[in-house]
């Protein structure tokens, strides 16, 4: 399943990332992690202090990957509107949900300050990044001066995360796509 050149530590982190996304913290047993990673018994404890330590490494890597993906489109070329549109329309596995957003619904992750920290930091980072882009668009006259960057950023995040929930509930990405189209229609710059 994993590349032969991937270290045991990386295989453990990657398998934990996938299992957290699929099953949540409680459903991610050390046995399932080892089986998915193709690692022998004791490997987890050789590389990590235990399941919480491994879960933290996995959540951090997921957060880093999500931020890098978001920055790839938010920091790309185009107008502020086009960059927000690119973020909203980027390719996603909508029916699987957001690997970070799903962790916000995991009571064990939320109950742990340490496990929750990379989740909070990532959400805050995306919100701040989008708010900055909205402010940039206001300065360029692309967005109405009455828009509040923080409020629009929160709305973008709510649309994405809510879209995942609605899509999973209906078994179709259509609900996600509808929410994105609706938000973009509200943000469309006025014609000159």
C-alpha cells in the first residue's frame, strides 16, 4: 500500500491519518494502525510514545498538507475573487469530508488541547488568509467596501465545511457544489 522507500515512522503516520479521517480517534486502534502501515507489533512504541503521540503527528501532517493545498490556490495568480473561487472550486473528495473539519466533530480530539491545537491553528490560518484576500479585493475596488474580511472568511469556511456535511448526508456532492455556487454569486464583483 505504501512506497517501499517510506520509513516505518512515515507509514505509521500516514495510516493514522487515513484512519482518523475514516474512523475518528476512538475507532483508530493501534492494531488497525499497525495493520494498515504493514508494521510489526511494537513499531508504534518504538517511534512514538503511544497512540496520542502518533495521532498528534498525524493531525499535524494533515494540517500542514491542508494549509499547503489551500496556499497553492489562495496564493496563486489571479484577482482576489478568482483566488477565493479557486479555493472553493478546487478538487476535493467531498463525500469523504474534510480531514481537519471531521476532527472538529471528534469528541476525543476536541477534549484534548494538544490534539485540537493543530486543528484550531489550521482553521484560523485559512480564515486569516481568506480575510486578507478579501481586504486586498476591497482595496482594489473588486469587493464592496462594506464587506468585512473576517465575516466573509468565516462564511467561506462555513460554506465549505457545511457543504461537506450536506454532501455526506445526501450521498452526493451536489449540495456542496450548490453552496459554493451560491456563495460565489454573492461575492461576484460588480460589473464596471
